[in-house]
C-alpha cells in the first residue's frame, strides 16, 4: 500500500500545532540510530514520576517487584500500584510502556494509567521489558507476556480479579499490548478482559500512505519508525518472515481477541495501520472501537493534555473502559 510522496501532510489541530512548536527543539520528527543514547538521557521536560507521585496522597500503594522473566532470561521488574481503599479484588490495567521499542521504562506513561485507575478503582501493573537494539525480538514481547502470566497467577496476592485484566499502552506499548493479546490467545494464557491500544505501533513495513504522507513532520515520522523497527528486527524488518508477535499487523487471524479500543491521530505515521487493524478485527467477527482524532500528531495528548481534542480523546478512553468494566 503506497501513495504519492507529494501528497500534502494533514494539517495539525491549531492547539496542537502551537504545542508542537514549543517541543520541536528537543523532539524532532526523525530519530536515527545514532541518537538512541542521547534520547535515553533524562529529559527535564518529562521527569520520571517518583513513588510519591504514583502514590497520589496515599490512594495507591506502590512497589517494584522482581519476577521471573521468560525461560533462560533475566528477571523482570513490575511496578505495582494498588488502590489502598479496595476491600475486594479489583480489575487491573496491565500496562506496557511506549518508546518506539528503544526508549522508556515501567514508569513511562503510568500517570495516565493511574488517572484511569483512580476513577475506576483499578490496580496498575506496569512491566519493565528489555529494550532494542540490545535485546531484539522476541525478548521485549516475551518479557511483557511473562509479566502478564505472573500477574494473573498471583492475582489473589495482589488483590486483583484475574478475570478482569485489561492490557494496554501507548505507541510501542500499544503494539506490544496487541502482541501480548495475540500470545495469550494462541498459548491459552490469561483471558484478558480487553486491550487498550493508544496510537499503537503495529506494522514494521512502514509503507502505508500515512507513513509516507507525514514523513518529516510531527512526532515519530517514517525515519524514526524505521529506527525503532530496525532496532527490534534488524535486517528482517519489512521482510516476509516477521512474526505477528513482533508486528501485530502481520497476524493473519485476528479472531478470538478481547475487545479492543484503538485510537490514533489523523496527522501521524500510524494512522493507516491502526485503522486497518481495527477493520480486520471487525472482518474477523471481533469487537473494536476506533477513534481517529483529526489533526493530531503522535502522542498528542501527552504533549498537549489541555488541548480540547486531547481532553476528548481521554474522555473516550474512559467511556470505553467504563462500558467494558460494567461500571
């Protein structure tokens, strides 16, 4: 699937365009492999949340726990945030962080998950997976799956209802969440209640019309996407033998998956692969709710949370979760 490289980019929402101009100095559209070490340095504009931040005045208990990783691999760290007021097992979000497969840790994106957890009385379990290129596929997704299996098996200890676990994350975390849902289905693993896929990174081929159309603008453009996927897959990126557990868009069977929420911006690389993934879930007889937010770049609600469209997007996620949980 390709389009003319001369197709104009989709214009940004005016509020988002103003925010993007502020961040442009340290958040260029294109990332190259040589930039990975620099990108991993602490960013004062995006500080890592502390335990105090996560505890929210004592409303959550916070702990890091080392649990067994995949067979033959190191232990993995789970960040566990449990609502202190809970008197019965709660539903939980099993969170997978973003960062293009090359950045981030299990505290990245957790504040947004805690916004949902606080509203609905949920626990949050966020997994620390090994990053590419140091750990190529299948290491990252196997780490994520191992953490999910451990969480489900130890649900009683954690005060979690094992039948009410939602897997979710943004960007690469959304792609890994989709892959974990595929693995759980195929391996007879934990029965997930749903999958919250926030502008997920799904397709290593990087050749959709939106990937070409939005090259060089916004956040996480085609060059950055090539950097992330090549770090994960090496020379296999874009080839015929990429596993759906690496790139869920490669899956030939999307039946039997838990209900999905998928959202994406109209002005970002992942637009067309995410729309196609939702369509293919429907074609397989599954359940998916899709939102395409006009004029939004990748990660828009994190960089401009007060923008009107960011508020609408977060409200849509809350409404979906409320229906899923039956609250």
